[in-house]
C-alpha cells in the first residue's frame, strides 16, 4: 500500500494565510478525519529546510 493516509498544507505570505487545507484521515483504523490542527512527526526534512533558508538568504 504505502503512502500517507492524510495531508495538511498551508501557504503563507507576509500578510497572512493564502491557503489552508487538509485531506483524508489521520488514523486508518478509526477513520478519524484530518484537520488543519493535526500534529504529526516530520522526518528527513533537514535538506528541504536548509535549502529554503539558503534561498531566503540569497533573496
């Protein structure tokens, strides 16, 4: 099977939120709905965060 049971996304600018959304479920067994306030672990994001920080510094 693989993949993620659900996703939460947010896009912001200097003024505020441009987009906030969620899809699917946060628990496959109980079918609990994902929300914009769902909390979950992030793994292997160091390269993405470092890249974004370097691009921001370059800008």
